[in-house]
C-alpha cells in the first residue's frame, strides 16, 4: 500500500513527517490513499467527497504541505477491478501519491493540501519559504483568484466540483 522507500520520522519534538529512506525517481509510486471514511474533516484527513474525508492509514497520514511540493495525487485507484490485498470492507482505497520530481534520500515527501482540501478543519501557518508561499493554509476556498487559477488543473475531483459550483455562484 506504500513504497518501501519511505518512512515516518520525527523531524522535531512531536512533529512527524514522511521521508525518503532512499532516492525516489520522478513518477514513482509513494502511497495509496486508504482508510476509513469520516463525514467531517480532521487535521489528518483527505477530502474525497463533498462530505467524505478519508482518515489515511500508513505513512501518508504524515505527509506534510509544501507550496512547491515534490509529489501529487493521481485521482484514480491503482487496483481497478480487484479487491485490495489485505483490506476488508471497512476501509476504502481512493487515489495514490507519486513523485513529481526526483526526491533525494532523507528529503520530506510533500504535497499541496489546497489541491485536495476545499475547506480544512483548521488552518496553519506555512513556513516553507518559497517565493509564492501561501503563508496560511486553510483550503482551496480561501485562496486568491490568482492562486486558484494556478492550481486549477491540479485539483482533486471533489475540489474541482466545489470550485466550479463557486465559480457559477
């Protein structure tokens, strides 16, 4: 369900992150999005429906936000027509995460939360230091029109749907 090239590490006291144990090539599989589905967001869930949020199992739960991330979701299942090995009906599998560029050994694996979260359960200050840093991450809904246009082609199906509804209002 996840690459053996990643692991969860404590990067600061009480702060965990998913990190590359060895180099990961661009395009490589990192992890499936799988776990139980909740009907409200938490700081660790990933929005997969208007009122559906998967509470991811495995290291994906510790993948942090970055404004210029090194990975992205492919918005389809890897296991199309067969049951997922080792899972019972309580858990669902959704998308999967791939590297968008080469990731160096000991580098954190990151993605842009605003591509999968329309409105987060709680925002936070981003300290990535990138030129186009959002400074505060609260979800796609709270981005400026320019920031929304920049991410338009990277959105999950549910965030794209909510954005299209917002655009029509």
